[in-house]
């Protein structure tokens, strides 16, 4: 059970309204409704009664709330313990949304400082809200997140409300990630269209690979020139937990996912390529978040510099590729 979903449940219980809770938690009302529905399905409990006056806890919901409040308090106690016990000099503590480009940076920094006599390096992957929670609650010193360009104002207000600093990294067009031997690619080559891009409608008959418990991600809700396409409603959906499982599955099938430009070794390692998604009206924005009152270690400062340089290079690569095709 995802700890963030517990927080969302408690917020709805306290506000007595999904709409009011969504505003307080800085997510959309449909996203929060989806999370609550998923929590009820996961637990097998009816947690709320929906009425015209709002959302009321059921008897099961009240009992569930009691347990959730205990869990959240214990999590808070654990965070304070971890913060007080942390070695400040040789620490690298990062939370990130699931993109190989960021994990590559983490690996490079770990390798650079591998000969230190003592250190503690940690990398955790989660949805954007989970990463923000980690940094806000001092479980991680640094967060690397992505979000839709359309959600920029809401996201920046959320970060400011949580006393977090945002460092912009780059903005990318969405890409379709699929096997180099995918039927679509073969058909495009036969039609002499090359691989300049893929229409979202071309993917309707193929399996969409996505991460578990990441409903709010822009990647699953594609805004095109002809309207919103919710990939969560695809006829074929495959849920995975990690990036390697995702890549291996895509490499062996006609399944696909949505991401950005290729990461290092993507095609040689997995025979998986990234092709621009055509006519998408939004972009993915990437950035680094830290607490305003956090003192970063020298390794963490170096990591931030490395991530900024890496994403700047990725953006230059994409812009050069886009200019060449036009």
C-alpha cells in the first residue's frame, strides 16, 4: 500500500470533500478520485459514501482512518530519527521520478566518489508527489521531478507552499518508446516515411506499458491537438514496477510507453528506440527540488551540477535533432 495514497485518503476524510482535498494537496480532482477508487479496490473496503453534501466516511472508513493516522505519525517519528542520525559529510540522498537519465547521473557520481572511506548513497524512485514528499519531509535532500508544462503554475505553487526551491533543468517533447522492430516502425519504413514521428492514434491497438501507482503522471494523459487521450483507458495495459522490466518487455513485444529522448545505451542494450510523438500540445518539464533550509553535502552539490549539465546536453541533442528534421 502506497504511503502517499494513505495521505490522500486522510486528506479527503478531514476535508469531507474530494474537491477541497485535491486543492489542498495540489492535485486534480479526477486524479484524487482515481486514487481513492484504487485504494478501495486494493483494500476491498468501502471507505466513503458520496452524497450531494460531500464525502462521508463509512464505518469501515472510520476504522481505516484510525490505523492510517497511527501509520502517518510513526512515519513522522521515523523521519525525525533518520534526520538526526544522518552522516552529513559523505551523503548523497536523492529521490527521482522514473527516468534513466537521472539514474545515470546518480551512478556517475557514486562511481566518482567510490574510494571514500565512508559514505551513504541512496536513490529512491517514485511518482512526482512521492518525490516532493520525500524532500519536504527530509527523507531525501534532493529531488528530480518531471511534470506537464500545463501544470507548471500549480506545481510551482505546491513547491512554494512546501518551502521547496525549484531549479529548472530542461523541457522536452514527449517521445514514443518502442522496439526498433515494432510493426509501426516497419510500416513507416515501407511507406518511406522514415521515423520522423508517430501519431498517438497509431498506438490504439498496442499494449501500453506503465508503472504501478502513478496515476497522476502527464505521460499517461496525453494532450493532443484533437483532444485529451487518457492512456490509462487503453484496451491493453501492462503494469510494471521498474524500468528494466519495462525495457525488456518492450524490446520483445509490440508494446510501447511514453518518455523522452533516448538514454545512454537504450538501443544497444535493449534494442528499444524513442520516436517523437507528433501533434502533442504539451511538453515535459524537468527540475531539481531541495528544501530551502537544507545544507547539502559536497557530493550532493556535485550531483546537482552534474544533473544540470546532463539535462542541458540532452536538450541540446533534442533541439539539434528537431532542427535537422525540419
